[in-house]
C-alpha cells in the first residue's frame, strides 16, 4: 500500500455552538481558510479537534460535513481514538463511507498498555479497518510511548502507513526515523509546531501543527523551506512560529491552553466560534484581550 502523505496536515479545530452542536458557518469558514493556505491534507477529530470530548453523533456529523465540503481537494484523515475497539471501527466505517483517505488512532486511553499489547491491539484494529491507519503517539494523554521497535513491528502490517508523534521529544523522533529508514512508504509526522522544521531536516515527512488552523500558509512555507534546506527563508519563518508558540498557546495555565488559545484567536480573526467542549471552557475576557494583543504584535493580517 503506497503512502503519499507529506507536508502540512493541520489538526483542525472543531467549531462548536455548544456541546452538542457544530458551528456550521464557522466549520465551512475554517475549512476554506485552511485549504486556501496550500496545505497537504486535513486531520479532524484529533486532540486539537477535541475528538474524545464529542458525542459520537456529533463526530459522525462532522466527518460527513468535512468530507463533503473538502470534496477530495486534499486528503482528509479522521481520528478514531477510543477506549472501545468497536467504536473506533464504526468511526472508520463512517470515514470511509464519506470519502476520507485514512484514519488515525492513539492507544486506548485508560489502562496503560504494554508494548506487546500495543502490537496486538493495532494489528487487530488495522486488519478490521476499511482505510489505512496512522499511529498517534500521545504519551501525555495515553501514558505510553510507542517504542521504536514496536512501531517497526506494527508497520509490518501494510495497512499501517505512518505515525504522528506529539511527544515533543526530538531524540525519540530520531530513533523513529532510524528505525523506519528502510520503509519508504511509512510517513513520520510531528505535532509540536516549534520542532517541525527540525524534524523535517532530520528526515521527517511533515507537521500536524495546531497553528496551521490560524496561519496555514506560514506552515506550508516553513515545510517548503525545510524540505529544500533554504535556511535564509527558514530562519525568519521559524522565528514567527516561535513567537506564536510562546504567546497564543500559553495565555492560560489550563492543560487545554493551546486549544483555547487557538480557538480564541480564530474567533478574533472572524473565522469561527470559540466555544470549547466540556470539561474545558473558553478563555475569559482578560485572556481574550491578551490573545488580541499577541495577534496584533504578530501582524496577523499579513500572515493570513
């Protein structure tokens, strides 16, 4: 199974009116905003998309609406992470029905799995899916890393075509690049914006970066500068992303700060609602004013 996934694949936020309703106008707006930046794909129902905090009905609705609107212009990847294998498969079936290209799953998040259990689980899952599978390394939320040998073993299943690493650990990422160097059809993506250029230079294939919700073209430019090793172009872009990372992502001290910061910024940019699904809450007025100042300091209109 050939894998052509490369570049910037934003983990799209899920625009909401309340816990049970999509912000339809905002959803249409964010999809077009992201695609207009020249991105290489779109990932829905991940961490930044609040996937695990949404009802199954809302997730199914989102999958259908996104796939219909994108209409094959770029590949759509759908997060299917769940504590239930059956529910993950159901979401994958919905994704396939509406035209997604691949699905993405982190380990089930409650019990801590051993490496042998990870291998068994993901082989079982991959063999039951109608679409190819990306692994999602998110140890902060799942309490377990995919060890490099484990990734290599799971990837013997040709239905497993890549991995997104959100650990923020560059040394770990290097071990994955080395472990998978002979598997040319296996893609390695990184989550944290601030190390995307670094990991592409190390042999990674791209970024699944939250900031690309706001400034997709900036992240595409970053990827292109990194892949061509154009350091004169890369350095100032990396500085912009560093500024964004240490400002908008850290306005509050909540564990949801990156998500609430991005949604707040998007609402100030006139793209979509800033409602955040329970148990989280959108930023208060004081923090919202701080995000506005940061956006102005970034000269955000020049980045859109």
